[in-house]
C-alpha cells in the first residue's frame, strides 16, 4: 500500500497549499489587518492590536445602518425571486413533460448571458434616454424623460431580481421532481382537492428546494457591489460599495478590512441558519 | 397526474416571464445592430458596422485575449485541483478530510467583495504586482467548488470495485488512477473545465480589484461605459462573447450528461 499512501500526498498537498495560500491566509491577513490602528508604515510593521476600526464602524456614519439595509434588500430580493420562480419551477416539473429540456434551456439562456451585460441592459432600460423613457416619449405618454427610474435602490432591486430568477428556479425544480407522483394519486383517491393537494403535499415537500433557492440568491446578493455601481448610483449604494470605496478611493484598508470581517460574519450567520433548514449538499447543487 | 390538464394561467405566466427575461438582452442586441450611436426609438437603420469595428480595435481585442488567457489557465488549474480533491473525497478516509472539502467549497459562500479585498491585501503585503496571474489565482479559487461538485458527483456514480479489481490484477495505485479512474471521470472533467472557463471568462467583481494594467474583457467593458459613443461596439463584442459562452455551456452540458 506504499504507493497508495504516496499518491495520497501527491493528491493532498497541492489543493491544501493552494487553498491555504490563496483563500485561508488572505482571509486571516484581512482579519489581522482589521485589528490595526492606522494606515501608516509597511503592511506588517508597526502592528499593534487595536479595536479602533471596529469602534469606528460602530460609531461611524451609518455603516451598520447600511449593513442592515443591505441585508434587508437581499432578503427582499431573495423572497421576491423565490415567489416569482416557484410557478416557473412548478410548471416545468408538473406540466412540461417531454418539452422539459427545451423549456429549461429557454429559461437558462438569460442566466448564462454575461452578468455585466445583463446589468448593463437594465441601465439602458431605465436610463433617462433609455428604452422605457424613449418608448413613453414616442407614444407621447410623457413629455419629459423620467429621471427617477435609474440610480436608486429600486433600480438595484429590480435588476437583481431579474438576474436571479432563472437560477432560483433550479433547486425548486429539483425538489419538485423528487416528489413521488404516486403521492398525488393517493391524495386524489382520498378525495383531496387540487388546492389542498398543493398546500398540504406539494408545497411542504418542495420546501427544501425553496430554502435552497432562497439562500443561493441571498448569499451572493448580500455582498453585491457591481449592480449598485452600475444602476444604483450614489443613492443606491449598498454595504459592498463602502468596502470597495475604502479599498480604492478612500484608501483606508484597516477600516475596509473591519467592514469586510463584519460582512463575512453576517454571511456565516446566515449560512448556519441555512444549514439548519436544508442539508448543505442540497444548497450546493 | 398525466391526466391533469395544464392550467392556462401557468402557461401564460411562464411565457410572459420568459419574454420579460429576454427583453432587456434583446434590446441590447438591437443596440448593437443599430446604425445610430445613441439609442432611441424609432430605430434609424440596420448596420453591422459595430461588429466590423470590433475586429479592428486593438484594445478591445487585447482585453478579449486577456480574458481568454486567464480563463484557460484558471480553469485548467481549478479542474486539476478539483480532480485531486474529488478523488480524496470519494476514495480516501483521513483525518481533516471534512476540513479540506469545506475549504474547497467555502469560496462559493464567501462574498466576492470580501475575497477580492483579502487577495488584494495578500498581493500588496508581498509586493506582488497585480496582473493577469493574480486574477487567474482568484478565479481558480472561486471555480474550484464548481469543478469539485461536478467531478465528485461523477465519481460517486462508480463504485470502487473497478479500482480494486485493477489492483488485485497487479496494477499499482498510480497506474490504477491513470488507467481506470481518470478515463472514468474524463467527461465530468471536461464539463468541469468548461464550466470553470465560463465562470472565469465572465467574472468581474474579483477582476476589477486584481487586474493590473492589462484588463480582462469585463473590466475593460466597465471602464468604457463612460464613453457613450463606444458603447455600441462594446455591446457588439459582448454579444459575440455571449454567443461563445453559450456554445461552451451547451458543450459542457453535453459532456456532463454523457454516459460512457
């Protein structure tokens, strides 16, 4: 068995070193950086343990409020996306039958389209000389272009909902497909009406997929900074954008690190809640 | 169940939502074949000029090539690492296995902005210039969960008796891996590689932080958004790249469902 053990180390060391160097260590470095007092000097020298960055976050101008708001927006987006995707998944699982493959591809092509392109598309939809305004002006419904469509949080939410709908349908579809069709026959034989069949059998059995879809949308959305950057403008920015600012324009890396650590902690809290509700494997599929 | 008639509202809902999903992309596409620079209704005329310009614009082509280089490198690395972790996960028992698997999958859960700034800190701390390599490293990390899940689920479909048989017949373990296991997971590996490629090709949130002087395509596209007159051309290129991505996705799906 010597060669099996030798192979073990060949297989084990590269991924371990890679993940340690480029995933775990950077996060630890960020953690260490968030306990740094100032931005002076080299990255490693002059490091003294300090909680001042976290104190700054606590007392700072609305950081935590923005975090709360971003979390709420992500929860709202995930909820709306799941509600909108459920009927899609239900249609595909129960009624698509032989056309399932085609209908599924039809749904997923927008999702496989470039993310940046899809977000940009909404910029053109909502902009002051964008599609919606152009059409409304052309039809003479309005005389002046509506400025309020773009560069606010509603635009961000609308775009995020648009981006995630196809993706959220997948875990719900998978959960619905796992339901044994004989259960429906049994329920019908026992006199269950379609509505009570849905409420008492289909919906409860599909809930793991619903939870999985919810968290698969929520987790990337809570850290989102690209969509607000493009369609949110200054009044539509989210928590991710202030992290980005502190690492670019504002150049206060210790404070940015503290803000990132808090975001990471929030994500892990929600991950823990998610693993209570669904098996981790289902979340990842 | 098969006797149930499809409720009309559900069909209408499905196709209405599909139409809504395609509408913004379709309008972008119209924008790229519109002869006018500014986009307004009614459309002025049809033109493929933007597509022609793409082929003669060096910075645009460079950024596309940079993205391709990053995507090829990072997807290859992510696939090889994915194969390694998959074999360990499905064929070995050892302490710390759960930890390794968790570590491989966690990049899916850590927000991209957090990973981006953490890697930025790492590269600055060690005075590593930001370049295509640093973007590729980040993409390898985020693509690993995908390659791992695709390859390990293929490996789960085969029981280990084939390998045991090979070893009973005198093959060493490395030979068994090379002659039995690797050919067995090859379709999944190709699918994983293509998936990792599309993940990297399209990635913007990490690349914006980690790209140096040579931008990847999404980063370049983003930097050009300010210049309204270059937009139709950028969109034309984005449409071309979207078509390329879709072709790759379809090939990946083919390989994933392949039964050998």
